């Protein structure tokens, strides 16, 4: 791999990281915008700050899983990285265009899997890492659903005798805490996936020893800056779906959804499990809506979102496999 190709792939990885923040801005800010607690541009700046702050709070466990726990690092080369990034970016752009909340994380993992299978077949996949990721496709939204709904029920009971106007005023302030906490969890899990990809690229290209325990600091810093900048630009199509169309959210509901989602992301990040922040917050929002009444949730729209989740890994994997063959011819 020439140095020019190496630089090109670094730029492509950071472009994916930027698109990750852009695409997933809705996860961090949909509820705080839809409840009117923050104006849209203030909300994205707020979320971007906490995305970046995660750099100083969480260890690189998720990056290690992506870098060494999904596919065999010894079969990865620059063609595989190219295929993985093209597959993930293509899916992200498509779902952003149609305003569909999908998982950037699973698009990247699907891209890695598809490119590796195109190169060496399924022997290059690591079953334990993939199994853990697939299990959490179900666990993360389910846990977000349970925690969001449970928090909503607890808060409703605790404040059952408090005038609604006072509850609304209190939770408008508290939602700033929950939105910041959720954005911190988003930065902890999602920025690290691109760190893992660049880590793989550096090892495969001979720019870093295979037994290196962490990538260089410039990689870590640039990935957190890229996702924070992406968040600042925001993905407004998806904000509308998440914050307004799925279910109606008030400040108290926004607080419960964000807190439930943030707890789920904290657990996953500490365990080094790459999860979908989109799945997590969607589950939490649906849990909050369902705790009021089942009809409060637009289940048809929720079903369409679930279909996008199901299709993310196979579609990004197929695109990545095609991109791997193109990369072989032109890189």
C-alpha cells in the first residue's frame, strides 16, 4: 500500500466518521429539539461538545472490538478497508436521504464483514465478536425500551400530584442533563468505531505493530473531532422522524428517553460492545410513548425503521463486497 493510498483511506474513514455524526445527530438531539428545550443549532453544538468530551471519559474498548474482534486483522488489507468504508458510507447516505434512522455502526460492521468475505470467505470472520454485536441488535433497543418506559412510569408516579406546568418547567432544565449524558454515550461508542477501522488500516499497512495496545493519539483526536463536526451540521431529515413522527414527546418524556438510552450506551461502551445509538434511542422513545398508551406510538413507522435495521448489515456487506472488487482493479 502506497502512502498516497493510505492517506486517501484515512480521509475516507474520517468522511465516514463525519457522516456518522451527521447521520446520527438525530439520536442526540431529536427529543431536546422536538420538546422545544433547545433551538436546533444550539442543540447540535451542545451535542457536538459532549460527543467530543467522551474522549476524556471512556477507554478505547469499543475501538479494540472493531479493530480486532469482528474480523481477523491478518486478512485485512487496504482493499478490505476501502470496501468496508464505501459500503458503510453508501448505506448512510441512502438512509439519510430518505430520513430513515438506521445504524451507522452496523453499516460499518456489515461493510467489514462483506469485504472480508469477498476476499477470503467466512473464515476471516470472528464468531464471538459478530455474535456479541448481533445479540445487541436486539438487546440495545429492548433495554432502551424498558429503561425509558420504566423511568417514565416512575417519574409519572413521583410527580402525580404536581401541577403539569411545574413538571414541564423542571424537566426542561433536567433534559439538558439527559441530552448531554446521551451525547456523551454517543461519542463513547460511535467515534471509537472509526478509530478501530484506522487502527486496522495502520496495522495492515505496516504503519503500526500488530500487538499495539492503542492507536496513535492523532487518530483518536481526529476521529472525535470528525464526529463532533458531523453532529454540528446535523441530519435534520432524521430529527423530524425521531422527534416528531414516531411519537409525541414532552420534556419529561425526552428526559426519560435520553436517560434510558444513555444508561444503555454506558453499559455497552464499558463492556466494549459496539451498539447502535439509533436502535437504542428509538427503543427508548417507543418505550416512553408506550408507557402512556400503545396508540401513542406510530407502529407502522416503527415497523419501517425495524426493516431498515434488518437490512443494514446485509445491504452494506453486499455493497462493500462489490467495492472490494472495484478496489482490486483501481487502487
